[in-house]
C-alpha cells in the first residue's frame, strides 16, 4: 500500500460493517491483501470540504496506530494517505457491536475478560502514552476474529481504536 499519492490500493475492500455507519469517522470494511489473500480490516476515511477537523483527527490516529505496540491496541499492518483519503489496514477484527449481535451464550467470564482487556488498553494509553481515549463505546472497541481457542484459552481478544485521542494531563504518581 505505501504512503505515496497515486499508489494503487493493494487490498481488496470487501463487506462494510453497517453497524458503524454514522458512529465513527471511519468506514470499516473486511478486506484482503491482494498479494497473498491475508485477511485484514480496512479503516477508510474519505475527506471532503468541511471535514478538515475530522481529517486531522484521522491522521493523528493513523500516525499513533503505526507506532503503538500493545496487546490491546489494534495491530497496524499498512496504510495509504492521499490529500483526501486515508486507508489503514489492520489485523482482522470485528466491531464489538457486531460481535455481541452474532455471539450467542455469552457468559460472565467472557464479558469480564473483555472488560479486563479494555481496561488494560486504557491504562496503557493513559499511563504510558499520556493520552485520553475519550470515546469508549461499541464503535471504538473491536474483537479479534481468530478462533478464541487458538489464543489465550477460550475468550477472544478485545482492542481499542479511536480517531481522536487527546493528550492527557500528566499526574504526579505516588509510589
């Protein structure tokens, strides 16, 4: 994909997650890398006149996502930026809202595990990065699409994404 203008998108954009329409600046799609059919999730922001602030927030998220490395932050794979469009390819994830709609028989342990992972991600952003997420909701939490049995026992992994992370206020820590 790369970062240059005029480069071809080396990913196939597939189904759009309809549950996120109007809830985030991103258009979120399932996708595949053309070269090897690697499954990905594509976050696409289409800028237009009057959306300059949203474009700035999307660009900040793009830059931060490229540098963050934490088990509870979505893994960046690739990205492409033009004057009006920003496309980010990540590991394959499902919006929490979609996951909850599809998943029958959720139990208290699975829900507790998800809340624990969300809190670990928020702690990372706040303590290590001095950032405030500021938008925890169904449209900013994503779930690992891999089979839960293949990693960390029986529960899926939960991840955070937000286009507008804000610098946090440094706190004096007592130890």
